C-alpha cells in the first residue's frame, strides 16, 4: 500500500480553495477515486450550509503525488464534474457530456 498526497482544488464562487488529504492506495487511479469521493462530500456539505440558496462547489482539479514522484494534475469537467477529461489537441474534452476546456 502506498501513501498518496492529494490536493483537491475547488471554487465556491468566492474564490479557489485547497483541501489536502492523505490516501492509502496501491495505484494512482484508486487514490484519485478516493480524492473525488472526498470532493463529493465537500460539495454536499457546501450545499447543506446554505440550503435556502445553495452554491455549487466546482471541482477545479486534483493533484496527486506519491513519494518523490512528480505531481500529476487532472482537471475535471466544468459542466458535469467528470474527473476523466481526455486530451483533444491542446485542450481537453469530457467523454460524458462533450464539453471542452475552451478550444473548438
């Protein structure tokens, strides 16, 4: 089992925030899934804080580092939140909804 350092970057409408957690997982994909589940908990908490006027918590990305490995950045879809964007030229496209990161 490896320890992964995860930084979850979110935007609550008032600015960007970072949440740091440590995850025990054998592979990077498993660590990413745990970090994404943590984001979903944060998003639920954000909505429950102001139920009369809920503000979405937008996932900007998840940084993962294990040991001395380089940090990897994974952007999430700004439309549906899917954390698995695919490269499309110099941009990324969401395989779930087709949203791009700004390129046509």
